[in-house]
C-alpha cells in the first residue's frame, strides 16, 4: 500500500506511535481492525457543524417549551 501524507502530520503521528511503542505499520493495521470491529470510522461522528447546531437549536427550543409550563 502506498499513501501520501503531509510530512509534518506524519512526524507528529510518529512521535505519538513511538510513545505508544508501535510502528506506523502497526498503527495502520490497528486502525483498519478497529474500522472493521466498529463497522464505521472508529472516532466521533463526522458531520458538519451545521448539523450539530441544528440539533442544539431543537433541544433548546424543547427546553424552552418545557420551561413555559
């Protein structure tokens, strides 16, 4: 497999991998295994901030309705 990644990003990640005692290759394998186990990306939702704002607005409106009683 060949991938292109910005060198600064790669070096920052390599420092973290080194602290964890794993190689870049092991990190990639762990990532792929986690994707398979989760059936999705293994970190938080990747949605637009606009969607989050809409959800918060709806929640605030509901709380406002409840407070009116």
